[in-house]
C-alpha cells in the first residue's frame, strides 16, 4: 500500500468509527449496581477496608496505632536492660532450637539428592523435567481449550 | 453521605458511554457488563468528588479503559500462547458475514451501516481492535497506546494498520487510487 493510501485509509476508518453512536447499556446494569451498593452498605464498618471507615474511627485508630508504636519503641529501649529480657531471650533460644533439627534434615536431604544425581546420571533427571514440563503444558492447553469452547462462546 | 437517587441519575447519564467503551474494547457483552458494574461501584465510592465535576465523564472513561485493559492483559498472559496454537485467530481475522453486495454503502441504510461497523469491529482480534478503539474512539496517541498496552511503538503502528485494513475489507470500503499521492 502506498503512503498516501495509508493516510486515506486512516481517515476512512476514523470517519466510520467516529459516527458510531453510544451502545445502549442493558437495563439490568443499573439494577445490579444499585443491588451491589445496597449489599455493601449492609457490611459492618469493621469488615470494610480502613479507607471506608467513618472519619472518627479512622482518627481514633490512627491515635491508637501511634500510641502502640510509641509504646513498642519505649519497650525496645528499656526491656533489654531488665532480667525479664534475659529470661525471654533464653526462652526464645529454646523455642528456636527446633530449627537446627530442620536445618540438619534439609542438609541430609540435599546430600541425598546430590548423591542420587551422581548415581543416576543427568539423563534421567532431564527426562523427568521434560515429562513434568510436557504434563504442565498439556494441562494448560486442555484448560485453554475448555475455556475457549465453554466460556468464550457465550 | 451519597444519595442513592442522585447516584442513579448520575449512572443513567453515563452508563451508555461506559458500556460502549467496555463493549468495544472487550467485544463480549457479559464481560462489558461486569466492567461497567465495577466502574460504577468505584464511581459510587468517589461520588462526592464526581457529582458536580465536569470531568466526571473523562474519569469514568479512563477507569473503564484501564479496567478493560487489565482484564484483557490478565486473559492474554494466561491463554495467549495456547489460543494462538489452537485457534490462530490473532492474525487471521474472521471472514466477513455481510451481504455480498458489491457496494455495501449503498445496500445498507444508516442504522444498519452502524450496526455493521460495530459488528465488524467486534469481530477483529483483540490485538487489532484494542489499538483501533484507543486511537480512533478514545483519541489516544500512538505513544500513549504503546505505554498503556506495554508494547513497542512499531507494534502499535502495525496493529493499527492491520486493524484498519481488516475493517476496510470487512466493510468493503474502497480507497481512491487517485488520492494515493496526497
């Protein structure tokens, strides 16, 4: 197509599309919106997002959060000097001792996987990875086909 | 506090515009209705600012466009690979289903003609339809379209050209060969 014709085509399509009137929205849209608004209005304030809370509650919650934050900062500055803090640290060490066991188990599993890799060779592992990839692609493909045939025909 | 009656009037004033935008971008009535509903729920949350604002229409159009593009990009990233593999519709526009008259302009009256243009637009693949709608109906420039769709400027121009050409073929519009030098 010649450059002049491209401009001509652009103007032609512009003229066709610009004459299109607005499409009438289905009558049900307004009812659905109003019903959704009514449903939302019945939700109590504490189940809504913070932005939708009443102004007084927003202000109050802000003050509470600031007080809590200040309290935490003060506690952070003073607690490490007390005997209680030492006890808490000891207790925390006991709680997290279990993590060592988990770490050791993961290390054994990783060593076993490394050994298996050396024994079996990379070919088998590549084959397993390819089979998993093909399986995933097959699932995605079947899902797409299902969507195209069932939903997109509506 | 928002007055539901005032909002209903507001909605009646703008619902066709929002629905048209959604319908032309998505080309599916059910999805266009869902987007229209979502746009007005957002508008309800911001009704205090929109109520007497002269740019409310622009705000609604922008929200509708963005919601449609989000919807299309979600759908596209999930299914495009396989839809192209199975259907291949992105680059092969559907065959026109219009009367076989040589000059369709003469055969159709104004209302039928608009319906035919609307139908032809909806039959275009999303990759061509969306830039066409954004450029010709929403008055966005090429760069803005590229930014909104996250594609290159070259692709926008190619898709627009293909879309216009497909629409011209579907509507059997004729270019004036004499005018090619202008």
